[in-house]
C-alpha cells in the first residue's frame, strides 16, 4: 500500500496520543508513590485532618483514599492502553493500510476497555460521595462535589467502537476477498 507520510492531521493525532499516554503514565506513577506514602505518613496526615475536620473517621478515610488511588491506577492503565491501541491504528492509517484484521481487534479491545473505564469510575464516585458525606458538618473549608455514575458519552463511545470494529472487520474481509480474485 501507499505510505501517507506527510499528513499533518496524523502527525497531530500521534503527538496528542503520545502526550495523553505520558499524562496517564505520570498519573499512575504518582498514585503508585502516593499509596505507600499515605500509609507511611498516616500519623501526620491523620493529625492534619483531625485538626481541620475533628470527628472524621481516620482509619476508614485513609483506607478509602488508598482504595481510590488503586482504582485510579487501574483507570490510568486502561486509558493508557486505549491511547496505545489508537496510536497503533493511526500508524496503520499513516502506512495507507488501515483495513487490517488487527485494527478490528484493536477497536474491540478499546470498546471493552472503555466499558472498564466506566465500571472503574463507579466505585471511585461512590467513595468520593462517602468522603463528601463524611466531611459534611466538619470545619473544613473544602467544598466537595462528586459526579459519579455511568457516563452517557462513555457508553456511546463504547458502542461506536464496537460498531467500528465490525466495520473494520468487514472491510478487511472484503479487501482480502478482492485481493484473492485479482
């Protein structure tokens, strides 16, 4: 196939994807460092929180924060994988050969990963809501807002990815059939 080497849109897409992959990797690394730090410095953290929010259940709060950090690592890993798969699809577009069976598999993986992102966000939102309710009535100057639940846009993305996977699978099959007849 013909190589598309000078398409500015593909270059921009690759740059954005590398940037997003870097951000997700950095966020996961920060969470990996924060989890042990949360428990190593739990007495200092509990002291600061007790001063700002007396009556807050410290052990449960620290455990909840640790769980949120673990879930965020899973979320970042799923997003990193989605961006990586999308970058590989962009690479095949740049090579002029996007309708390959591997891209259909990539799109299907991206759809399942987007469902995973939705499911991981549910307990994160629930824990955030618990923390918000736990801090109500305390003397904290923090206004906590939690948006939890499934995202309509995320579910729509998942549906679109599954449909595109079928389109790519059919396109690859049609191309293979056409090449077999020539």
